C-alpha cells in the first residue's frame, strides 16, 4: 500500500469511527491497520486530549478522548507532501463539538513518519488551538 493510500484510509477510518460514536460503539480495527504497533502521537498539551499517546491502545484512548469532545469530523481537503519516511499532511475540515454543538472550520498540519507502509509518528499542528478550546466551551 502506498503512503498516500495508507493516509487516505486512515482519515476515512477516523471519520467513520467518530461518526459511529467512537470507543465502545465503533471498531478501531480499520484505523489500527494503518498504524505501526509502536505508533506515537503528540497532541498539544493545551487541548482536552493533549499529551503523548503510544501504541494502538494509546491511539484508541486518544480517539475516545477526541470523541468525547467532537461528535463529527468532516474533511474538505487533504494535501500530502511525501519524502519517505516523512510526510506532511495539510487537512482542512469541520468539526462539531459534542457539548456545545458549535462547528469549527479549521486546518491542521501534521508531520508524520511512515515506516513499512504504516504510520509510526504523528505530530499535529493546529491553526488555532484557542479556537478549538472555544468551540468546545473551554475558554
């Protein structure tokens, strides 16, 4: 599977997982099939789901926390710049907050490492973390 195919599958599985209600309501297997066993995600500490998330279990726990915050995730655009093993992904999309019902149109740039066709490291960089917190009713 190509890097771009892996990433597109990962984002489609992530969207479906959130839409289905997340942890306990949706299967994580589709997302896990795109991730290395030792995957690490680094989220901004200022977010309610901030911190380091390690391995399939950690990413599933992240998705649980993310799903508690957001009830829907819709991507309008993905742009991929690949120079294996590094990938830069520009995502533009809309999220709807679970507790406030507010929508947020935003962009996130992600620096990823892909190893053996699987995502091994994810570093998301949000356009505006304050806007994320505001949509979630935390500011």
